[in-house]
C-alpha cells in the first residue's frame, strides 16, 4: 500500500533547459564542464538523464561549499568584466518552469490522503530561485505541497547515494515499501528500489507523463 509519494524536482516537477546552460557559459567565457559533465562511474551525482554535476558543483549541492565560495570559483574562470549577478543569472539559466497543474496535482494527492515529499539534488541558488518564482509567486508555501522538503544542500546527501533514500524514508515515518519515488533519472530510481522503495522512472525521452506514472503506480498498488 502506497502512503507516501516522493517527487524529484528537476525533470519531474520542474522543466529543465540544459541547452540554456551552454549559451550562458559562452556569455561568461567558461567551459560548461565547470558545471555539468557526462554521467559515468566517477560522476554519478545526477542532474538529468546522462548529465551529472561536476565535482565542484557536487560539493556545492551537498553543502560543502557556500554560495559565496561557489560564485567566487566561477568568477575566477570568467572573462573580465563578468559580475556576480551575471554568474547567478547564468547559473539559473537551466531552470525552466513548473506548470501550475503539477502543483495542483500534488494538492489533489494530499486531499486523497497521500503524504507528499520532495527529494532533490539542488543547491542554495537554484532552490531559492525556484521557491520564490514558482511556489511563492503561485501563492503556495512548501508546507502546502510537501510534508518534507529534502534538498541535497541542506541534508548534505545527494542521489544516488543509498543514504539519501534511507534518510528520506526515515523522515516519512513509514516503511520504505509504502513509499513511491518518482525520478527522471533511471540510476536514481534503481538506487531507491535497492533501498526498498517503489521506484517509478519518468523517461523524458518517452511519451509517458507524470500523471500517467502516478495513475499506473497507484492503480497497480490498489490491485
């Protein structure tokens, strides 16, 4: 029986614009690999399918680097005349939109009695931008939508580390077998399944929607 639904943020609730990062890096005069690299055995802290955070960004997104330290690092690689504000704008360029209907969908799930949670590999600059622009601007608070907001830079863990799923389950207060985890990156879903959660992969290259994933997962649970 599923009682808790744990959502990834980027790619599941939030649309991503990874192409925007390349253009932004070109404006700054830096290599995009300062931010994002190809996912492999040494770079498994996933951002979206096939793309991982660089080692520097991984440190930032698990809270081992402050925002000031992060901005100073990026500025040290930029062309002359680039400002902190320009770096922040470039860094946030990968953030797309959260359609209102997805927020309304979570509210409806809560009305139906499900506990909903957020589990995201993110960082201070991204999270604050998203929270202000897509939650507060739509009249929502985090507590309106989620029982727990578990963001990597605050809990000092990132997917697909097994410990992050163990921590998330502990926060729900219910068994892992009652938790459905939805992510757009297969390696993250597989890691969650190994910890006993029910994992659902939202393949962004396919045609399945978040609504379909939820419908199929929850209907299967009722059988």
